[in-house]
C-alpha cells in the first residue's frame, strides 16, 4: 500500500516501513521535532487550574489506518 508522507508528500510504501506514515526516518524525526518545538498544538489538561474541562480521551487523534 502506498501512503503519502504527511511531511513531504512523497509517496512511500507502507508495508514493512517502520517510519510510516512517513516516507523515512528523516521525515519522522522532523515531525517529532515539530512536536517538541511546539509547532503542533499539544492538548493539555490543566486540571489543577480549572476543573470544569473535559478530560481529553487518549488516542483521540484522527490517525486512521
Ligand atoms: Zn517524507
């Protein structure tokens, strides 16, 4: 199955690809780097400040097979 790398848009084989859905290690690392540097919004549960917020269910990501 061919997936499109969400980082660079390059088509990559997903079967046997440990870096899927990315095309390779580089794109995966770049994506992780974005998480670390805060390029993505990471939902935080500030329960110690405000307790009327809904708890974020784990794995609510839109990632689908
Ligand atoms: Zn890529």
